[in-house]
C-alpha cells in the first residue's frame, strides 16, 4: 500500500534559522511527491513537487525539498525561516498504481518564533 | 481562470437534513477530487473523477454520500441524512495527469 509518514506533529524553529520538515514515503514504482501548506480555515496551497530529475527541487516562498531515493524521504527545507511561515505542512504522494489519487501525511505544524 | 472554486464556504445544517456542495475546477483539468479534512488531520480521500467518470470511491464514503460530475465540468457532493460525524471541511481539488493538484478553499460543514 502507498503511504506517507510525517513523524513530527510540530516543529519549532527560531526566526532566521534553517528549518526542516520531515517526510518519508512508501510507493510502488517511481514516486510523484508534493508539499502543500495550509493556513487556518483555508484550502491547501501547492509549494513544490518532485517528479523526476534533480534531487533538490525548489518551490514557492523560498522552500526547497530534497528527494532521497535510498532513504525514501522527501524533506522540506528553508534556509531562513520567517514568522509568516508558521502553518500546517502536508507531504503527499500521487498513487499511480491502478488509480491516480493523492495520499497525504498527517501534517506537521510549523511554528516560527520571533 | 481563477482556480478551483467551492460553494458554499460554510454550511450549518440540522442533523438529518441533506446538503449539497459544488466545486468548479480549473477548466483545463480533467481530474477532480473530493477530500474530507477534520481539525488537525490530513485530507482523507473520498472520491475522484476523470472527466465525467467516477473512477474510485473510498470505503470511508457511506451510501449517504454521492458525487457527480456531469459533462466533466463542475462537480457536486451530496450528503443525505447528515449526522454530527459528517462535520468537517470538504475540499475539492483538480489536476492534470501526473501534475500537482490545486485545491479550493473548502466548504466547512457543521451539523447541529
């Protein structure tokens, strides 16, 4: 079965420090991986994706993510956190075996402290 | 095109009533998804369409739930005989094959 795990419910980081939000996945075949951000009472907003190519992908608002096939991980990173980055972050995988549905992790709440 | 649009944004209904939500996807996207999200949780897959065909329906979806996508354009999600456990945010998303999904703002359902 295809799945996504986000091992941390919450990540706290000081403003200006680098941040990492972890994600591991389990898929059959090549993974299509995504990160989304959600602000209170809003829908999910796409940040970045990995389909193929370079293992380091860059996305919106200065975020990037590193795909690691051997560790089956797709961690979200940002070199310098902003207070406005505080939100709920979801990792997702697109299931491509049989049906094409997005499977989401349980989410990680990022809190950037001023 | 302004993205995925969902209506209404909020719905309060009495237990036992029927409700219907509408989703207007990005026009060139052939895939449309419905998810349900409860507070602090990740989105749970409910169902999806490719054009007008409903290709998968989650086992989470009881027979009180039905979704349609006539003519492969907008979609509706109907919940019959609502229960308090149906209270959640209902999210619609659309995508092209293999690409990222774009989400609407969601419809927050409260069953009282």
